[in-house]
C-alpha cells in the first residue's frame, strides 16, 4: 500500500501591495483569518461548521471571501474556533493595515486613487 502524505498547511506568503491595487475586501481578510485559525486548530471544514451550526459549503464560501456573513454568523464561527469577536476583528484590522499602502504614499507617487462605496 502507498503511504499517505499530508499536505502542509503553511500560510500564504504575504504579498506586497502595489499603489494601484484596490484595497482588499473585509470579507476576504475575514475569510483568510478564519481559515488560518481553523488550520491552527487542525480542524476540517466539516468539524468547524458543525460546531458553528452552518454547512461546510457555507463555511468554505466565507473562508474564500465569497460570502458576506452576518454578524450572527461571524459570532457563531468565531465561537466554534474558540476566539472572541474582538480578537478576530483586531487581527483582520491588523492585516488590513499591513496590506494597504498609506494614502500619503499614493499621493506622493503622483497618483490619485478613488473608491466608490454603495
């Protein structure tokens, strides 16, 4: 029989933002943070989803940044991962700070960046 070789769950390398890159979406950074925390606990999507009371498909879509979860869903998933909302929110905010170039750098480069929100 063949040996089973597990895949490593190394975090994705951080990429340096470029001045013209749009800001990452909150749901994408939230999903990355949830996936990271789930992997740190060596849990499968199914295990965490069951604890949170959501489907594995829904949790997968949240982790991939495809769904915009309600505050109740975020609370349920963070509870399943035994983390608090403040820890999760702070981690996402810290990641946003590191991935976003300061506005002064964009202006000093002679470029204007505009964002529209609906």
